[in-house]
């Protein structure tokens, strides 16, 4: 991979090996995206020169001459995809990197021989344009429409980075099927978490890793489907942020989008209904009115969260102690909603055990530390197989 210009001269591209296919001149990033309809294959190749392209909304067709090496990300569903493809340590930026480094490693502890270090990376929630030049990434594995939603970025800025540094490739509004900024509405499509992962795998020419992991995912979903109780026998549940039990953030369990990719297949009954808007908060009285059988504490797997303290706080609260979930010891830790494929596997397993212990085996009482050790005969997917795929030994 060789840089051919310094990028500050306004040349069409800074990298000969990687560019937007057919979109760099005359319309930039927003051109050509209306051709997305009917594009089902994650990638296509030109045998004559080894180049290849991958098509995904909202970018359209993006062309490459070789797989990218250094990887810029914003949100952890994209960073988690790089990790699943054995490229986690090539990520050079992400939102709240220290927090997510700690959280991801709680799960990775159970994958033999797999390591990950995201600590100290550039925090890229609202990335500075000059920093993107300094990072000089081979790909911006981030949704340009979601960057455009920031007040500090416009389409021209996004096109400049895509043309003079490296392409954008990502999709974020598939998280809950929200509408993107106006400039992107006509070219946006929504994907499942694993459909997005298939596209990202094609960018890195790691289709075999994707296929191997998708087989494990498909088998896990089949196991879940085969063992789910009838809907009338399922518990009610609430997913909540429990950092402040006087003002509790609550989240939908079965909304469209990949934020609930570990909940929806398990079919829990939302004690608050399924139409919960973003940034919705309730007080303890409101939670008691819903009175869920199961209370999920979002982020409870983070090393910065004390689940014992959360349980004690609820048990000592005049209203909280009346909750059925508290009285029946069914307050459980959850991980992250912006999950990559590996966290999705773990969170499908843990949520299955938390909701239906009689069907999938008991979830150990969890207070702190890494993902609990599960007896091998009670694991819902093979840890060694996943570790081997990440390591490239599949």
C-alpha cells in the first residue's frame, strides 16, 4: 500500500489502491447509490487486475485493489466486526475506547488464545477532520451518513476525506431503523447485524471467516428456536441502564435493528411494551407498575459496573424491593447493544440462560469479572471453534 500524493492538493485520490468505484469525479460520495437495488452479492472481483468492489448502502459501490490494513471506526459494531475477522488490533480509533476495551475483554477472556487491546485509542464519536488526516487510515469503517448527522460535518467534508484519505464503509442507522439525514434518505437501506458483517468481511477478503462464524450463529439460532417455550410461558422483562435508579433509562427489547439482535430471537415479553423511544426514562414507581419478571442491567458486564451494588441498591430501595425481579433474584447483567458478531454470540447465550434457565441451563450469579465459566455441556456455542476462526485456524 503506497500513498501517491499528500492529499492536500485536491487530487482525485490519495491512495491508488483504494477508491470509490465510479463516484470520485462528479458527485463524489453521493453518486451512484441509486443502483443499490438488486445488489445481493457482498462483493465482486475484476480478475484482470485483482481489484474488487463491495456494494452497501449508503455508500454504493466501493472499489479496492487490496484489503485495508489500518482501520478507523466510530462505533463498536464495526470495530467488533474487524475483531471477528482477526483485525481487532488494527483498529486505530473508536468511541470510548477504554470503556469498550474493558467490556469486550470480559467476553474475550473465554476465547482461548485471543487477545484485544483497544485502550488509549483516539476517541472518535465526533472526529476532527485533521485527525483523520493524521491517522491516515486505509479505511473509515464508519457510516458517512451518521457522521453527516453531526453538527461539525457536512457532505463536502465527508467527500473530501473519502477522496483524499480513504473510503467510508459502514452503516449505523440499521441500529434501530431511524431515518438518516435528508441527503441520505433516498440511498439508505437497513441490514441485520450479520448482513452488515458479511459486507465488511468482503471488504477484507475474509469471506471464509464470515462463513465459518455464520454457521455457528445459524446453529445457535436453531438451538434457541427449538427450545423456546410458548409465548404464554415467557417472562416479562425490562432492559435498563441502572447507573441512577431514580431516573432509569429503558430500552426496547424487540424493536427493528441490530441493537436488539440478541433479544429479538428469544422473544421476551416487554413489560413496558415494545414501543419505547430513545432516551426514555422512568422512575422506580414506573418500573414497579410494569413489574418485570426479569430486569436486565445494560452495561452490567463492564468492569466499571458493580452488579452487587446495583442489586443491593434495588433491595434497599423502598419501592425497588417490591419488584418481582428483585424478590426472585432475576436482576441480570447485560453487555452492549452496539455489538459485533462475537458479542452477539455470547449475548444470545447469556440472555437465553437468563430468560429460560429451565430450557438452556442456569446463568451463574454474576457480580463482577469476566463472562462466567459455563460447563462445556451447557455452552450454546463452541468457544474454541470461535477462537480458531478469529485466529485464522479454521
